C-alpha cells in the first residue's frame, strides 16, 4: 500500500511537468492517464467530490493532501518521495552546469578557430574550420532529444559517462569512425537504449549532434550498401535485434541515397525482429540473410538464431508492396537444410515475383562467361527461378549472379562452399572436383580438397 502511494505521488509529479503529448512520453506508459487525472484534480475549481467516480481521483487527492501537510521526518510515505525529488533536482542542476561547460568550451574553440588561418596559404584549411565551427555551434543548442539519454551525470566515484563529454569532442571522435554502420552505432549509443526504439515503433527524430555525425554519409555514393562485414566480427556477433533495428532506422532516416543492398554478415545472435524497419521497403535490390561473408562457408556452427517464422512475414511485405525492386535473395543455409512450410509457401510467391522481372540473358553480351559459345537464349527452359525441390539446391536463386544480378540461361552451378552463383565476368569458377562434380569459385580456391567428398580439387580450364 505504501509503495503504491509513493508511486502515485511520483507519477502525478511527472504528469504535472511532462511536456510530451499523450501517448508519446518515453518515461512511463501511464503518463497520459496521469495527466488526465492531474487536470481533473488540479484545474480550477478542482474536484472535491468524496464519491467521485473518476478512477483514482479520491485516493490521489488523499495522498496529495497528506504529502502537503506531512511534517513527520520519518514518514514512510513522504520521505522516500522527497529524496527522489531531491535527486532529480540535483541531476537537473548538474545537467545545466554541463550545458554551461559546453557553451564555454564552444566559445574557446571559436576563439582558436578565429585566430587560425591568418596566412593566405591556409585559406582552404580555414574554410574547413569555419564549417566545423558552424556544426559545433548547432550541436551545442539545447536539444530535447538529449533528455532521453541513458546517463547525463557522473557518479560519485568521479567516473565520466560518454554523454558528459562536450559535443565538439564527440563530433571529433565520430570523424575517425571508418564507415556508416560504425557511425550509426555511435549515434544509437548516444541517443537511447536500443530496446526503446522498438517501443517507439521505430520512429526517431535525430538530434543536432546525431545529424552532424551522420552528415558525411548522407550523400555518399557508396552508402547504398549496408553490409555488417565492415565492422569487427566480434562486435557483429554481439548485436541483438534491438541494435539492428535502431541502426537501420538511424541509417535510413539520414540517407539521401536509398540503400539497395542489405547484408547481415556476422549477425548470428538476431532472430530477425530487428528487420521490422524495412517492412514494406521499396528500394532494396538484394537481401543477404546467409549471415556469412561473401567467400565464407555457408554453414555456421553453432546454428544462428535467425528465425524464418519472424523474418518471412517481413520479406513477404517487401514482395507484396507491388515493387519489383528485389532482384536477389540469399537465404541462410540452416533454413535450406531444414525447410519449413512457411518457407515453402514464401518460395512459391518469390518465384512468381522473379518471373515478373525481365529475363535479359547476358551470355552473348560484351562481358560473357569465358569460353562460352554464342547461343540462342532459352531463358530458364521451364525451370523455376528459385529451387523449390528439397535437396542441396533448395532455396537457391538460379540463373542470377550474386554480385551484378545479371541473368544467364543454361547449365550453371553455384560455388559448393559459399553457395552463391557468380557470372564469369565477376568471379569465375576456378576449381572442380572430378569425383562429385562440385565446383568452387575464385574466392574459395584456398581449399585444396572437396568439402563434400574430400577428393583433391583440379584447376578448371577457362
């Protein structure tokens, strides 16, 4: 009972001060209800009905009355609440002091920038510094988004949290990040816990600092591919669905170039719910769910967590949106080894989707497969664009190069090790097994024995 009364006092205090609209507050799901109750109690003339039927009205008025009149220094209801309010006020005061520190640091940096570049030979450097000065100035403005950070104050032991570092320093740190995914991970770490992004239905309004960090990648022509192979494997292995979803939201919200490729390399600890932000997406050309690098073995031990039950509805939403953008889909080996009913049904629909795309055979183009004779294209010769028959080829997309999406008709085998089709113009087949006829692409030729039967591999002519 005492605990409920304490919580009621803190919720009413929050409702009286919260500036978020109903249903948008990230602090508590009860905010909207408490605001309505607070208006009922507090707005003039205020409710005084002892038999009021509004939920929690009478009990809330009772505990508020007790709190305002109580002078007991050991009251088990009021004292913990007052201590919590005092801690909140101290945190706010520390935050304001940090803002003043940021402003002072900004003025110091501006002075240094203005004093530099006096020599005409350094005019170009001066212009760059002035641009950075403008970005730093924008980052130091008061930003409501920063209220949702994990930590904004330093603990009693003197340890500094990353969010207590001045914005200029954070912006400088971000300039050393090697790629867009690393920058997005940095923004997510500075903004809010990854788990909170899904609760907000993957809707995010970037702060000035976040925009500045992502700015270099906004118009980058190489930013059309999201491949997690660009981060360390140990880091990728630790990412969860919340992290993946937040990263995708961060990248897509700031990019002016639609991301055409998505490769989940190394994300072995996701179930797939983190792909929700791309539900119904219309710009993706390729989705690689194999979770391995381009020339790594398709088999992963132990088995990853990626679930077809979770992911297939998301893939279906992309196929069903009427767009013909998806040209290539690489499924994980564990799904292909253990087919499910939902995967069977999806492959039927995906095969129909692929047949809607024009089949422009590349065999007789200026970049054909080496030593292949000119011939009349038979397209798929009645075969499916994706194999639906159970077996080692099940779930593979046929007649399509993994790299350039070019289509080739006729007999064409995938690399046995990485389970990907390549055209001769991108990555030719270099080795084959004389025993089981397995073939291996140029990127997988570091092995000397067949991974299926153990027979020594021979170089393939052409």
